[in-house]
């Protein structure tokens, strides 16, 4: 005979090893669920959504709209949100017990138990099993509700303590920022009132004060530079054969002037080499001008300093920037011109030698033609003149080749001469330069970085004020939530839970009678009351109040008072109203 007390074995029975199965697994008292986590609309928008929550007071468009059930689960500000999962757990466990009651009823009905014509004094075995499970479920529900509410109270106390700490830190930072702003503003005011003595002059006078002397020295430098470099250009740009013949004629005429022969020959040489004269003159003038300009710019760079005249610092820096560019450009031009002259002198000997070779070939050809003419009077005069011209040209170029070789040998000393003349021009420009920036003085150079610092401090003050207000608001909300939970009395629904558990016995009896085709009242064993005896519940029992809660409330009041005091002078003027409007 089958054991009628043993629960029925069915394929539909829930495995007793599953979590939440009452009376079978000691670890089944609490079920775990994942808390709801907000998700962004786009994968890349998570950081932006968090920044929006932290810094903006308007609704965040980057979070995905959650499901209403998820909102209920995550909103733990009330008792319903805390006990909602517990109610779900209770309904699930009760459903398992009701299923088991149906299975018991079916098995006993199949065996015709309990007998309808026999009374039972003892409690039926299935009813005893179901009653014990219902009693255990009620006990766990009661314990679970109190534990979850108490845990939320303790968690809220910890959050309150953390929010108070954050608010206090932000208030202290706000006050420190206010002191920095006050000191910075005082520095700005002192610099605005700062004035240099009236006798202070931003400028310098000429070291060499004579204007006539300046021009005399400038002309001397130009002439010396021209005399040193004109022969090079004369050799680079030779005369034609006609000018060579003319130069020979003029040279013979100049010999009659005795002591004036030298200057006359030099002037004639310059005029006959007019192209070389123009190129040399332009190059020398440019070189002297670059030297003078570079020297003048060097004095402007060295003479002015922003540290010496703080009120004219802005003007001085702009002035020096311009002259630094001129100095660099002038120095590059000087190097280019001097390098050109040096490389030209290094090649003039070869150039002159190639002309001598060419003239020698021309002379040989002329002599050959003269010999070929013989005694032909019609050709003799022309060939004789060509030979004469070729001899004269060859002689001129032989003299030029000898001079070019000499210049090439002393090329390096000539370079030092050019550098010396350039330095002389730079020195002349340096000593003749004068400047006066007194009338263009501006504000103190320290004002600009101080104004930038003041703006940064104002932004920091707004950030600290907003963070402190948010922390205080969060702390106040946590304190209110703790008070609400302490006075919530979450066990007031115990009667409804017991009524649902009492119905399990009645369900067992009803299903058993229905399957057997009988009325519940006609079964004598069911006349005995099927009431489960639950322990009494004190629905007004108080929850445990955190020991530090009163102290935290006092600290919150102190932080609020401190924030009110600091906010009066620490928040920038004209920002308070708009900031409070955004936060509200």
C-alpha cells in the first residue's frame, strides 16, 4: 500500500533544490534580482548622458526611456518600491504551495481518501504538510520585509553621511575660492591704480648725435665698400671690343695730364664699365642700408625691456617683435650679399683666363688672315686693323687676368674687409638710433593673467555652489526618506497574507471533493476546521532607528547654515538668481 503521507511524485513538481522553495533549502529565504540600470540611447552617449545629469538641470535627452516596471523597481523612495520584489517572491512561493495542494488532492482523490463516511480527529497528513509550509512562508515574508526595510534605512543613513561630507567639502571649497577671488580682485585694483613716476621715460637718445657726421660716415662706408667690390663686377661684366679700343685711346690721352692721370683713368674706367658700375653701386648701397637697419633694430631689441617699464610692457613687446623680424631679415640679407661677393671673387680668375684663351684664338685667326692677304692692298688694311684690335683686346684681358688672380689670392682678407665695413655700418645705425615710447604706455602686464584667473575662480565658485546645493538637497531627501521608512509600519498587510495562506487548505479540500464528485460538506473528515494557527503580529512594531541618525540631522542643519552664510559673499554677483532658477 502506498504511503499516504508522502508527497506525490509528479513530473510537474518543482525541484526542491531550486532557490525560493520553502522548507527545503535553508538558503531560500531571500531571492536576488538585478537592480535596474539606465542605458543610453546610443552606445557613444553614456559619458555625455552622465555629464548632462551632473551639470544640467533640464531633462536628459541621452538616456533611453525605461519601462514603467523598471521605474517602479529602481525608485526605492517608498515602501512599495522596496517590498515589490518581496511581494512577487511571496506570490511565486504561494503558487508553488497551491500547485502542491492540487497534486495532494488529486492523489488522495484517486485513492478515495479521505473516506467520506469516517470522521478524523487528527489533522490530515497533506493538510499538515501544507499548513507547515504556509506557516514557514509567512514567517519568512515577515522577516524579509523587516530586513529589507531596515537595510534600506541603514543604506540611507550611509548615503546621508556621505552627502553631508560632500556638501561640507564643497562649502569649504566655495569659501576658499571666495578668498582667492577677493585676493585676486585686490591685486587687480592695486595694479589699476599703479602709476609709474612722471619722470620715467620709456626710450633712449642717440649716442652719436651729429646728423652731418652720420651722413659723412655713411658716404665714406659706401665709397669704401664700392671701391673694394667694383673691380669684381668689372671683371664679371667685361667691355666690348669697341669700348676696349676707346679705353686705349682715352688712356693714351690721359698720360698727358701727369698727376691727374690716375683719377681720370679711374673715372673713365667707371664710365666705360657702366653696367658693372650700376650693379656694384646698387649692391653696395643695399649692403650698407642692411647694415645700418640691422644695427638700429639691434638697439631697439637690447634697449627695451618689459621688466624695466611694466606699464609699457605691451607696447614694448610689440615693438621688439617687429624689430626682431627686421634684424633677422637684415642679417640674412647681409650674409647673402657677402656670400655672393665671396663666391664671385673665387671664380673671376678662371673667368678671366677663359677670355684670354678666347682672345688668343681670335688673334691667331686675325694673323692668319693677314698673312693670307699678302700684298693685296684691298685686304691688307682691314686685316691689319683686326690684328691690332685683337692685340689690344688680348692685352686688356691679360691685365684683367693678372688682376683677377691677385684678387682671388686675397679673397679671404677681402671678406674680412667686407665684414668689417658691414659691422661699421651696423655700429653707425646703432649709435644714431633714437626711440621714445613714453606716450604709448598701457596697463600693467600682470592685469591680463589676473583677470583670466578671476574668471576661472568665478567658474569654480559656481561649480562648488551647485555641487554643494545638490549635495544638501540629496542629504535632505535621504533624511526625509529615512523618517518615512521608520514610520511606514510595513507589516500592516499581514492579515491579507494570512488569508491567502489559509485558502490553501480550503483549496485542497475543494479539489479533492470535486475530483471524487462529492460535496465538501458530505465528507466527514473535512468537517474539522482547517485553520492554520499563525503567530500574532504587532503591525505597529517600530523599526530600529540608526544610532547616528540624530547626529547626522544636526550636522545637516549646520551644513545648511554654513552654506547660507558662505553663499552670501562667495557666489558671484548676478549669478545667484539665475542659478537658483535653473536648479528649481
